[in-house]
């Protein structure tokens, strides 16, 4: 049976969806030695999901620097605490790598903020915001995209917490890992749908017409 995908997903429906969480191992990275081992592992994988977190700024003024870089395989997510270790040689090696696809969302912004910590040449990155347009989807947020493609909710409750805290709590770690891992899941589903054409796109005007009728 073909999957129904919406051109734009109704955000009001997200609250009633079952919650999805990353079910793999989450590893906090604090030193260059740990980063080197993590990057070796990540670059041995066929695909990587990537995201960043920044301490929110509730007052007018300069933005904080990126505090966390999360990079996930299907089974393990590494949380690189950039606010404590900076942009180390191993992390630069990950970001400059051209062999393994790194999947993310709104990558122009993320990469720009990462380059505030140190210069690097952009490697092999794929931005989901561009890719979903190929099948007619106009949603841009990770939460709406995941709800659209999988009928599950990614909670955003931890988004505005302090990502520069001395120690991240379990909820923060799981939130960060879920966001990075979800990028892999979305990309692989997009590839499957593009290959099989096993989906039906509901356009906004069709949905409005059906509602009015």
C-alpha cells in the first residue's frame, strides 16, 4: 500500500502522535583522544546523521557559539562537547571528510556556526531541506518531516535548555541523539520512496478542497 505524504503536514496533529526516541548507545565526547576514536568509528559507517545544539539566548545580543555537535550512526550517537573541547583536529577531519555522506537539516546555518569555532573545508553533506523538495514536500522542520514520513513525534522540549551546562542530563542527551539519528531515518526513507515511487502526495489545495466539501 502506497504511503501518504503531505505537501505540508498539519502541525496541530503532531501532539497526538506516539513519541520516537533513539534506541542506541549515546556517548559523550570530551577529549581529543575520545574524539579521534569516535571519528574513526563514524567514518567506517555507510552514513552519518548530524546536528548541532547551541545555548539559547533569551536577550538581545550576540549568539552563543555552538555547544554540541552530535553525529550518529544507526546504533551509536556521539555527542562532541564543543563548548569544552573546541573544534579539535579529529572533529575537523570528520567535517572535511568527503567519503561518508553526512545527513542533516538546515546545514548552511549549522556549518556557518561551526566555522565560527575554526576554519574547515566542507566535506560530503546532504541537506534534507533540499532533498524533500524533490518529492514535493515543503515542510522544513525535523519535527514536521518526521511526523509526515513516519507518523511519530520528535519532542522538542529540551531544545531551549542549557547546552553549555557542565554535565548534560539524560533528557538532553537523548534529545540530541534522536535529532541526529532521525536525519538518517528520513534520508533512507526518502531514497526508498524515490526508487519505488511507493507514495501518494497530498497537495495543499486538494486537502483544502476535501475539507471544504
